[in-house]
């Protein structure tokens, strides 16, 4: 490390990186500072900025006892946990399945990435109608299965109020997100698999490793950094999820699907408490930062960077 710092080429590299780092820092830190500054005031749309009321840290004190904030945070954590686990498993399995070429593999890969090309608003509308209890195709087939096999009806094979049930609305949103974003995991893991050195996998095959052993003890350990970076990217994206939930449930029924980002929106534009909404935004950013740093400390893909 010390040798690297004394190398003149190191300073040249940092000099070239400086403009990009400065622009990124300004783009990230200035809005964050403005949000923190706004959280210190009581202000709403329509009130002149010079008439705002300074309240200091009252917004953050209020958050500690605000049941709505903690309820929405709990919904966000449950939503994120299920999505991260299921999408990482499904995306990795799809990548492992379609890793090797076979007849029609390009068609399957194309089909699996199509959901990524659909706008979140369109995704929300599509799945809102799919889950509709009156005209939705999901309930149509559930009812058909229940009528054909009556013994399955107690298991839910009948028409269900998906988006109208506090118990089923969140699972419906999770299913929607899995459909839309599992292809993202699939693409990255597939690219990682195709970039693995063939010498290692061939050596494991020559030693008698079967597919499961090859996957668990050779491929996945070598993909550890890629998987963790992918997890981090999806974690950040899940915590800022808004459009699909806004279209499908708007946080209902009750507060069963009101994630923290949606609660911030309602606080800012429905309750007209922009200062308090900015304070909750700072809380959300802090949570994302802590979780991101935790993942990076656990496995930092940059720690093994090449020396200049």
C-alpha cells in the first residue's frame, strides 16, 4: 500500500478521477444537504420560503414516537427481505440453468429479460388488473382449479381479494417485483458465470465434481463479490420503490403496503409537511447507507484493486 502511494502513476490516476468524483459528490451531497436543511424547518407548499418556521431537530424527535413512520419502516423491511431472498435465489438458478448453450437458449434469455424493459407504471397497471378479483386472470384460474379440485379450495384455490386484503396485498406486490426485477439478477449472474476461468471448472470436473458440487463449491464462491454487489444494488433500489406500489395499492389497505418512500410522498404532498418529509428522507438515506456500508465491509470488491 505504501509503495503504491509513493508511485507517481498513482497521483496521475487520482488526478484524472478527480473531476468525475467532484461531479458525483456534488450531485449526491448537495441534495442531501438541502434535505437536511429543509428538515430543520416547518414549511409547506404555498408558504413563502422566507416565512418558514425554524424548528431545529423537532422533526427527528417526532419521528421517534411516530407510529406511522415505524409501521412503514417495518413494511419496508419485510418487503425488502422477501424480495432480496427470492430474487437472488430465482435469478441465480435461472442463470445456472441457461449458462450453457443449447438449442433456443437465446430465445429463453430474451424472454426472461423482457420485464426489465417495461416501465414501472405499466408494470403496476398490468399486475393491478391481473390481481383484480373481478376480471383478473389470476383469480380466474384459481377459481377454475378450485372448481375442478374442490379439496384445494381451503388452500386458497378460489377468487381472492389480493389487493383488498391486508394479508395478501404485500405478497402481491412482492410477486410483481419478483417478475420485474429477477431478470436483473439473472443478467448479472449469467455474465459472471460466463466470465469464470474455464481452467478452474474443468479441473473440478476432472476431479469428479458433479453439477451440484461444481455449483456450491466452485462457481458460487468465485461469484461471491458479484452476488454481493448485485444484492447491494437491489437493496438500494427496493428501499426507494414507489411507482408500482403507488399504482397498485397506494399503501393500502390501511397501512399494510405503505413502504417508507410512499409514506414520505404522502407526508410531503398529501399532508403538506415538506420539512417533516425531508427529515424522514434523511432517515431513509441513513438506513440505506448503513446497510450498504455493512455489505461493503463484509466483502469489498475494490479491496483487491491493482496497484498502479
